């Protein structure tokens, strides 16, 4: 007896042999995007895919490699079953945007401008819309920053990232969370050494705590505009000295008056 779920499973068709793996990729992607395949579903085995698509094992494996590198599926070596469809993940977006950075199509200044807009908006929404549970998560993340301040620069940086994630998640906008995570991680990867070498790390840690504490207080007060302004200013003050004069002039255009 077949279930309605089984009847809804996609039926793949043969593809032309010229760059056939791209057609295989396109059909599987379409099945995922249209809901015929959902996270947790397994694709047919390689042998079954070969038969359905009418292509060689090498073509099927190349298609699966492309799909896995894009985060759409996951396969386990030695697993006799088919690859598993993965849940939506910000990692796919981050990977695509990181590629632009590595190709030199996005500069550090542009990334900081992007962070100012996205993270500033996330902080404002967190301030205006948070409930007690969300505020508690942000308070806890900030407390971990304070604890990590006496451990090491690396521990503090990790706690700082966790705090930003907590704030972004309280915005209730998954795109803000995904884009904020990508932009922050990429900027840090490009500037970490410069930041570590600029001044006394303990002084920088205390200044970061002061700034984050200020816009956390604005969040507590549900003062969204002030929280957003402080978050944007924090990014300018933190990264501005490492940018060119032209880049610094641009990012200052995105500052908002406090209060």
C-alpha cells in the first residue's frame, strides 16, 4: 500500500549527455525547492539515479558532489542508502557571499556598511519586539562576555560572537541572523590580526564591554532607535581605524543620532 507521501515523491527523467550532471542537479534542486523533497528525505541510490536519469555513475556522483558542496544534501561514505536532503541553512548563503569576498568583489568597507545596516536593524527590532525569554538570552550572552574577559582574547571574541547571535535571533528575522553571521565572520577573518595588534587587548575588551552594555541597556529600555544608533557607532569605532579615509567617510554616512 502506497501512502500519499510516497505518491508525491518526484519522478526524475532522462537528461541529455552534454554536461548532464548540471541537468541532474537542476532536477533535484527543483524537487527540493517545490517541496517534492523535504529535509530528511533520502534521494534514490546511485544505481536508481543512474537508471532514472539515464546517465553514468560518474555523472551522478558529480551531480551529488555539486549538491553537497552547496549544502543541499549530505551523503555518508559507505552508506548504502541515498543522500539525505538537508534543512535550510544560513551556511549556504554565507558560502555564496564568502565567494564574492574571496574573488575581490566585496571589500571590507562594503562589508562593514552592510553590517551597520543589517545588525543595526536587528538590534532595533530586538529592542522593540523582545519578550522576557529573549531578553534573558541576551543578558546571559552578555554575562558570558564579562566572564570571558578575564580568560583570553580568543575566549572573549567567541563570547562576543555569541552575544551578537543572541541579539540577531531576537529580531525574529532569519535573514538578518544569516546575513549578520556571514558579514561578522568574514570581517573578523579579514581583520583579526590587525585588531589583535592594535593597542592593549585588555583595554579593547573593556571598551567592547562598555559599548555592548550600552546598547543592551537600550534594548532593555525598548529604545530601538538608540540601540540601533549605538550598534552602528560601535562598528564604526571598532573597524574605522583600519579602513581607508574614503571608506571611513562612507561608513560615517550611515551613523544615526543617539537618542
